[in-house]
C-alpha cells in the first residue's frame, strides 16, 4: 500500500451525543455535552510523532513545498526521525526539562518540527507572533524566562538581538533561514536515542506544554499555561466530533493547508489535531492573495482553517471579478440562490425545491465551482473561528458546496469551546459545547466555560484555574432551547447610550465588514445620544470601485467625502441597521483615509480591535459625528 492510499481511512460517524440542558425559569442557562474521547493517563504531545511512526510509518503526515513549487510528502517515519534528531540537538545545547523555548516564525514546516522536538526533549514552547515589535517580543521572552529562541529570518534575528541586553538569561538565538535545524541535528549526533526517550517518559499529561500569550486589547499580554492534557482533551474530542473533516470519508485523503499563524492557539490546535489524526498537513507562510492562491492550487486541501476575514475576501474578490466581466448581476443571483440553498438545507433541513435545484445546476459551473477552485478545488469543509462568521456568509458557502463548521473559544480554552455539530448545523450560532465541555450563562449574560481543555492559569500569576472552576470569558451570549450558543458581543464592549440603551456592536460591525468596500468598522456611542461608526476602506475593493467609476486618479483623502462612495456605504449601513432596532442603529458614519493596523496599535496580532486606542486616536472624527446633534 502506498503512502497516499494508506491515508484513506473511511470513518464511521460516532453516535450523536445529546447535550444535557439545565433550564431555569423557562430559559436554558447551562449546557453540557459528554466527552467522546477517553482521558489519557500517561504520555505527552511529544509522543505523537513516535506513535505515528510505530503505527503507520508510511502514512504521509506532512507535506513540504520544494523550491520548484511541488509538494513532497513526509511520512510518519521520516517526521519522527527528524523530531528525534532535533530533540537530541536541543539536549546537546544544554536545554533541560521544563526550559522555555521561544519560536518566532511564520507558518512553516520548521515551526511544527521544532514544536514537537521541543516537547520530545521535555521543553515548554513559547510562540511569538512573527509581526511582533522588539518590545512585544522582549516582553514574552522576558516574562516566560525563555533560555532559547528560534526565529525564521535575519530581520527577526535583529529584533531579538536588539533586546539581548535586557534578556541576560537568553542563551541561544537560532535562525531557520541560516541552517539552524541542520546545526541542531549535527550538535545532537552524539546524544543517544535513549536520552530523548527518557525525556519523553518524564512528561505526563498534566505537564506544561506551552505558554501562549494572549494578544490582549489592553495592557501587557498574559501567558496562558496550557498542559498536554488540555491539548489532548481539545484535539481528541474535536477529531471524534468532526469525523468528516479529520477522517476521510471519500477517495480524497483528508488534508489541510495551514496559513493562519501557529503563534495563535487556533492554528496550533489544528496542527496538533492533524498530527494526532494523521491528517496530511501543509504550511503556507505567506497570506498574500497571489501566494496563498498558488499554494492552495498546488496542495489542494480537503478542508481549511479560516477566519471570517479570509472568507469575506474570497467572496468579495469573486464578486469584483464578475463585475469586471460585466456579470455582477449574474453573480448576485447566484449568491442569493446559494444563500437560499444554505438556509433550506441548514435551517429547514429539507431538500431544495425544483427552482433552487435548477438554480444550483445553472450556477454550479459558472460561480460555485470557481469559488471552490479558489480554495484549491477539493475543499469540502471549512473550520471558521476567531470572530463570528455571520449567517449570510455561512449560508453562502454552504449553498456553494462547502460545509462550514463554526466554533468559539479562547486561548484559555485551548481554542474551541463550542463547535457546530455535524449533521446538525444552525446558522448564526457557534454550535454546541465541545464534547466534555459545559457552557453556562451568568445572570448578566456573560458566557462561562468549564472543561478539561480549560487552561491551568496565567504564567507567574500564582492562581490556578481549570478543574471544576468556571472560566469567565468576558463575552455576552445566549443559549437557545436546543442548547446552541450565540455570541452577541463583548461584556466590556457593550455600548450604553445616554438614553440608557444597551447596544452590542459586534453584529453591526460583522455585517459591514462583509461589504467589499469596507476594511474595518468600529461602532461607537457610549454615553452619546445615538450610535455612529468609523469605517476604513478595503484596498482591493476600493481599487475595483475606482476602476468601475473611472476615479483612479482621485486621491483617497478626497474620496472619503465622495458622494458616490458615501452613497454606496450608506446602503451598506442601511442593510446593517435592519439587524437592530432604531435606537441601536448607526445614524452617522465617518470614512477614514487610513486603515486600522497592528503596526499603528489599533489591532491585536489576532486582528481584534483595540477600541480604546482607536477612540483616542480618532477622537476628533468621533466628536465631529456628534457636533451638529
């Protein structure tokens, strides 16, 4: 049997696990879903490559992109050999069990290799966002007490080197691009294999696996202490629940191309889950449209991990292309039919009527197949997280032939705490609790979580979490009669107008960001008479708009007041306002010439808005929106 064919393991779906609901005063206040996977009593994540090599040595568990653009499979036996060699190098360099190893790189094969090698050597790995400034990187390395740091390139090496004077205990700085992996392998040649085996044996499920620093919308990031047991609970239950995604149910072996940062818990969880389930994993370091589309076409994954922004971009690019070809109205009809197909299939659970079936047949080759081709051609499932996807976009992708599993979670919960259950999706919600997890709604509407994937606490805080304690998320949500969770906003982001109206900004912002012209949007109005918004422009959408209206020469500082542009945006605002009451609606908006960026301090590394910083930097624009009221 070849490495490719051995991956095709037709999976039998697990029996549905019904949620256990607690009803108080006629409302569902708590939901718990029993676990699907047993709790490991020994071992660690560092054992996974070696278990794979022993059980299925020829299975292709990873793929590496070669210089000529082709993808080469890496078998379980090959990867275990590389992990062993690098782990021996780390030991030879003097790293001891429990030492922290920082990794600062884009989403690359070397990132995953060093992660598993670090665990095999008994280390605690510490991700650093590749876009971090010197001060941000210094804080994480300093607070974690990392004794070694691996970076991807010279630019990142310079960032860390500029702070070495403030990091006296940082003994090693390795660079992937200059052969760090090969040098570690060379350094460890004299270390017996048994030394690594002993290090692995010294790790237990309750041992600390990683410190992931929350990006934080205010203050310094805090290191979330995640154990090997946290990851096992998360990935084992996810793999069992999402059987169509992680276990091949067709002729195409399950595979994914990871392009989200491994510094973020969402991408990291899926990377570990793929290794655990022996799903072929590829890495895409560049998320520029041209590079990513090329990698997707070459790798051809069966499922993708994505944030709503990426899915919005694919949709908007397809719509802009259709408009350039003079087929905008045809695309819009296809989009309406796809949304209707998704609504019928998901909400009503019915077979589409004749009209919808004919529409699907007509637009399958013209639109839907092209959408799937942009994702690589074989994508059947999308795991969406990071922020709410929105009912409209979820219905569109479902109708276009890609099943969407939406989830909700935090760094503190090792990624997903809730997820769409297969065969029982519900648009507009983030699903049921992940098996083994409980969700409770507090009296003030805050979402509380409990389960074995909840972190052990914050590094250096001295306060333990996990166990049977409830984790306060800071998010506001609701449980429906069947136990599905809907996130309605952030507790601290809730706007209270001067008239006493509570407004959750997230639904309005999510709807507006789906518009091709809108890059980012922030809704304001705290202690004000009504709600307003600041809107930034999406560069690609704006470029297309300029071309279509022959305004390519007009400077952006003039475009922000252009009547045609504002009229198009006003229609988008009017659409968003249909979601809420008059008192909650956006009355006025300002168009900004610049975007909210991480570099300017307006976004966290995971692209969440820093509302306080934005309000401070754009205080004049906000005041102008209320000046004549």
